[in-house]
């Protein structure tokens, strides 16, 4: 079993190696002839395989199994008189210390490494004692000078061995430093991963809020359209079906342009009012103003306006442009419309004027039964803005709307 395992071990198939080692260990424990060297070989290497498998696959139970077999190996070596006992214990305690370091148990790892060093020192002490005994038995009758020379030579070798030991310990220390740095780097990556996960969760929550806001706005816009239709339905004056549908189409297009403007920018709470109003103007130019020979001049300052107020301004502008095209220029004469939007100390001013025939003397004001559908909608939007509206006739019609910031 141990020999079969060598092939899997060479291919780093640790799980399969563990399987064969377990069978080899069980065979040894059931065997009457005890081959302790093979048994120790299986114990130390199954511990190694568990350790490697545990680190690569993050299976803590494998790391526990690794320590179990390694300590079993140590106990068996300490109770036996096998060859190179101290060397085996030195290596076993060293491996145990490395594993504890890799698991983040630095204090326990240092303790096991120190025990490894103690066995290493004991091994060298035994070697020295054996060498001294051999020298005493072999050269007892030689001259004192020869014995001193020989001992000096041996002492030099001992110094070299201790120097080598220091080099090994230095290498171990450097490896420990590298492992510690790797461990902290691993922890740093984990923190970064957790931070990224939290950011993803925050983005998900923001998207959910945004989706709810979009649905809410769509619902409100549908209610606005429903209100338009309700006003149209209550109008005592009957209009041609085609005209009614055209007016509804313009109002829905105005709302659609707001959403188009909103989704073309990064900010979802506020819009650049200049670009939105210009789109409404262009829509009327493309559909009717060119055919009617009407010019449009605008002096619109660019300010950020929240969604609801921006939509109210768009609806007002649409209704005013429709009314100007319909009533201001009789006999299809050429005309012009001026649009102003600017910021004043007291609030915003929105003004639409034309050089048409102006308002009639009995022009209806707010909530009058004589007011047309368009002006009913305009008054509703002005109230929504908490604003005020003023009508003047001076070389045409002038509608001024002021509202607070």
C-alpha cells in the first residue's frame, strides 16, 4: 500500500494518497510482525498529505487529522529506541510548528519549533559524547599532543556544525517572516473582498430604491394623463376626435421627453431644464411651426430643477405653444414666439410671449367656465408649482409665471 501511494504522492493526489496510507496503517496495526520504520513512514506522510490537502481545499478537518497523525508519530518515536530518534523528533516537531504557523497559531508554532531545536541540540550532544568516547577508547595510549590536536580538530568541526545550525535557524526565521507577510496579505485580500461585497449590496439596494421610484413616477404620470383625459371629457365644447387625439399625443410626448431627458443623464432626481424645454420646442417646430411659418426664439438659462417641477414646466410650455399656434396668428400670417426662463432673487421666472393678436377683452382667468382645456391644465400646473401667473396683451400675448426656488 505504501509503495502504491508513491505514484499518487508524486502527482500531488493527496486525497488518494490518504486513502492508501490509511489502509497501510490499518494493515500494520493488524499485523503480528511489526515493521516500525514502515509504520512511522506512513504516519509522517499521511500527516503531510492531510496538511497539504487541508491548505489547498480549506478543509479544517484535514488539518486536525494532520496534527493527530503527526502527534501519534511523535509519541511512538519518543517511546521507542529506533535509529536516529532525535533526528526524527526534530523533523516531526518542526513540521508540527510549520503547520501551526500556517494556521495562524503563532504562539503554539513557536513552542513546537523550540522543541524541535531542543531535540536538534540533544542529537548533536549525543554525537559529541559518542565521538569523545571513541577518541578515549581508540587513542588512549597515544601522546598527549596528538590527543589535543585531534580534539582541536573535532572542536572545529563542532563549531562548523553549530554555525550551520545558526544558518538553518536563520533560514527558518526568514521563512516564518515570509509566511507571516503572506498571511497578512491574505487577510487584507479578504477585507477587500468583504468591502466589495458590501458595495455590491449597497448598489443593489440603490437599484431597488431607484426601481421603486421609477414605478412611482410612471404611476404619477399615468395619473396626470388620466387627469388630462378627465378634463377633456368634462369639457362642454365638443371637439373633433382627431384634434382631441392630437392634443393628447402632444401631452404624452411632453411627459415622454422628460423621461428621455432624465435617463440620458447620470442624475435621476434633477434635470437640466434648458435641454428639456428645448426638446419640447423642437418637437413643435418639427410637427407644426414650420408649416405655419412660426419662428421660436428662446433665452433659457440652464438650471437644475427637480423632476416634478420640471415636468410641470414642460406641460405648461406645451399648452402655451399649442394655444399660440392655434389662436395667436390668424390668416396663417408669419409670427414669432419668445420663451424666457431665468433665475431672479425672488424665484424663477418663466415667460412665453408672441406677436400675435393678443388676448381678447373677456379672456377667462383661473377656474372660469369660459377657460379652455389648455388653460385649465396650465392653472393646475401653476398651482402645483406654488406659483403665480399673469396675462398681458402688449403687441401680442404675454404669459408670465413666477414660482419659488
